[in-house]
C-alpha cells in the first residue's frame, strides 16, 4: 500500500498545519510584501476587509505597534531568500508593492524582486500580483521604471501566474508636494503646462491591487492591466484647473522647464542615485507616452473614476474642502 511520508522536521509540520488550517477555514492566504509602506498600508486595509482572505503582512521588523488582529505579521527581507521561503509557506497569492528607490537605493527593485520571484516559484504560489508602471518597457533610461520591466520578465519566465497592475503618476505621494503647494495657492508643473500623462489616486490603486489578489477564478491570471482615470491623460494645467474648481480657489501655476532637468541630469548623477532617477522620470514624461489604457481596468476592477471625482476625494483627504 502506498503511504505518504510523515513530516520529519518542525518546518514540515508547520507547513502541513498551515495547509490544513487554510483548508479548514476556506480562506485564500494572501501575503502582502511592502505592507509598511505608504501604499502598502492602504492595500493592507483593503485586504483586511475581505472576509474570504487570510491576510499575512511581511515586514523586516515584524508586526508594528498598531497591528490589526485581522492580520498575521511575518518577518521577511527581500534581500534574504531564506526569510522569503519562510514567509511564503502555505501562501496562495503574493501581492508586492515593495520598492526601495525612495530610500536612495535600487537594490530591492532589482535583486530584491529577483529573490522574491524565485521564492514565489519555489513555493508554487497560485498568483503573483505585482505593482508595475505604465509604459515601463519604453523607459529603460529611468532606473526604477526599468526595474519594473525586468521584474515583469522574470515573473513571466518563472511560470508563476501573474497580474501586473501598471500604475501611472500618483496624484498623491507620502509627502504630497502637490497638496502642500495648493495650500500655499500654487501648483508646481514639471516641464510644461501642456504635455499630458495619466494619473491615479493611491486609495484607488490600493483597491485595484487588493481586487487583483482576490479576483475569483483564473480569468485575471497572466494579465497586464493599466490603471488610471476615465477621461484619459491630463496636462498639469488641466489638473491645476480641476483642483482650482474643486477647492474654489485659483492656483498660480509655476513651471520648472524641461531644460532645467536636462542640465541637471549629469551633475546630479554624480552624487544622488535617487535624484538622477527622478530627473530621468520627468524627462520620460515629456515623451507623451506615459498614458494608461484602462480597458482592462474597467473589465476587472469596475468603472474608472473621473478626474473630478478623484481630485475631490483627494482634496477632502487633505482638508482642502469640507
């Protein structure tokens, strides 16, 4: 008679226990990588609201002081493959919004992503939801955009079913320089007032990434999905005008010309990897191809918001309107 081998190590027993627990609860186990970041925290809140999901959040330091009882925290570091193997035990879906470029290094964006992808393949996860960037295949001169394309190719080659959610420019950032400028009565435009590109609100992006993780069935697998606003790309003058209408206050638009970025690129590269990356990003915007095709977004995630709707919600979140 054929007999299955008994678990011989503590880790084997733990993996079997986790699998049994997942089967018993009927919940899909979703691991969020980048859970402590500005966007990651919003994705975590969306996932935690889904009763069909057992949420696991990965952090290098473990659970934060304000952890939710609905979320399990595991220690893991994208630069430490062994920690990733432990974090991925029993996981059905991985969602990654992790990046390191705002910390002044691209290690996570290249080697860290490679480590995570290889670990996901070893764990045989059923879906890898990866936060990517609109038109990254055309942006080899922008290091952190190029890193997304490299990661996309690695995920495809790994054989793990994937969903690439490609985001355009964030209307809001963790520091939100736009909101700070608006409070002072001005809008800082990068390059010019006329070139159009696509935008997304991070609250919406977090919702899309969570929906990609929990989308039933396999129709969404191996899809690349651009996200953005319903009415297409907008120039910075158009965004400034919409903000002015929403908050009922005329803004003064100030422009940092493209020439400034071109002149600064070489000297900045000598002392700031991040600064150079940001300059190259703005110069890429000038090409006019940083534009989302939202047809798949609306199919999988529902109607895209209008610019006015997104800007109104953003303005309320910053107490620019009541």
